[in-house]
C-alpha cells in the first residue's frame, strides 16, 4: 500500500499544469479559467489530494478561527455564551477556539498567549485578571479583542456590557419593597469586577432607603453551589438576624437554599431569596426562584457578531449593552 503524501507537485503533473496554477485554484484566485479549475479539481480527486486549508487561510492573512476565553468551561452562564458564539461563528465559516482563564492571572495570560500564537483572527475575552494595558496591547498587535462584561474606554466599541451594579440594585430594592431591611448578601470573589459591582449595587439600594450597611451580613464566596451552601452555613452559625438574602449568582443561591432547608428554614416563609443570572433551573425549583435575568444568549450573539465585524473591518449597527431584568417568582415573601 502506497502511503506517500500527495503534493501540489503531483497534482500539477497529473493535471499537466504548473504548480502556480494549482495554487491559484486552491486559493480561489479571481480570473482562473473554468477549464483550468476543472482539470485541477479532477486531478485532486483522482489522487486523493487533501488541501491544507489552514495554510491557505494563513496565506490570505486569516486563520478562519476566533478565540474565546471564559472564566470557566462549566456552568450555565459561560456554557450558554460558548454555545451561542460557536453557532454564530460556524454559520459564518469560522472555527471557535475555546480556552479557560480559571479566574487567575497566570491562566488568563497563558490562554491569551495560546490564542495569539494560533493567529486567531479575533479574540472574545471574559477576563478578571488581565490589566487594561495588556488587553489593549493584544488588540493593537493584530488580534482584535471583544470584551464581555468589562469596559475599557479605549476599546469602547468592542465591549459587550450589562450593568451588574444596576441589576444588584434592582434585586436589593425588590427585597426592600417587600418589607425586608435585614438583608444579607453572598458575593462572588471580590477580586472579580462583576462581584464588586454587584456588591456596590446592593449597598446603593440600602443607602437609598436609609438602611444601615452591616458588614456582618456580607460574606464572600466563589460563584459555585458548594460555595453558596458553605457561606450560608457560616451566616447561620453567626446567628445574625436576617430575613432575606441576595446571592451574587443563582448557583450560590441554590446552594444557599440547601443550607437554609437543612437548618430547618423554609424559603420564602422564613427567609426570602433572590439570585442573579436567572438560570433555566430556577423554573423547576420549589419554590421557583426570583432572579435578575442576564440575556446570556444575546451577549454571546453580540460578541460573535462584533468579532466578525472587526475581522471584516466593518462597524456593527447594534447596541452593545444589554438590559438586566427582574424575574419575580416565588422565593420572596412580603412581610
């Protein structure tokens, strides 16, 4: 059996044309005569020649790939973004190269270096740790960057935004409107901008309604179910009075409800709960959980379309900021 790799030289010999002619056909150059294209394609079929599309793309200055760096490869939020980005890119003829920054500087930097080294035509980034200057430098070096949930003034038109502060303010205000004033909050890691912004929104609502800010009712966690459960157990063990909890995301809220139930407390009869993100599971919980809805699919769609527009050097005639919406269900009681 002959395992020799078929080359452009072999195709040229079979088609009785020059190697330059084969290259023009492979790279879809304009002005190639139909009969030449047919002869070359027939020779490739007969020889079983497989073009190196990656090399062709690089010859045109494109890799036909877009990088996507997220904090985590798990969970509803990032999973939904990945699915939407991949769908939009695939329809446009691009591959999506996904990496995780794991919420650490070292991992984020390694992920970005990997995507730059693979010559991604654009990079969609959810970064907690890289500095503005580092991201701007990558953007200027030839890999245009689209940012999710982060604002850099120099890259204003490349930032897909939603207002974490406003969303947290609305969530806390909803609890206050239902008669609650002893409101605890479980935040994500305060090294993350989104967690800090949500804490700011919580404090803003308390201040507006002249409710004292009580640091003992604020616990930092990790945006995960076990973290929400553990933080709520610590809150209960401290025996500080509270009638409601605003969780920095729904995963922590689900863990928190477990801890409350294990302590013999019922939601919302004993403690009211509101989350953030609005994962689909909320509709199936008992009680159904109130939450601030982030339109995650819209974020992924916008990020992918903006990346494609940057590659094509075109402007995108779409708003790059999405609204966060209160979804009232059954987990908040009026007192």
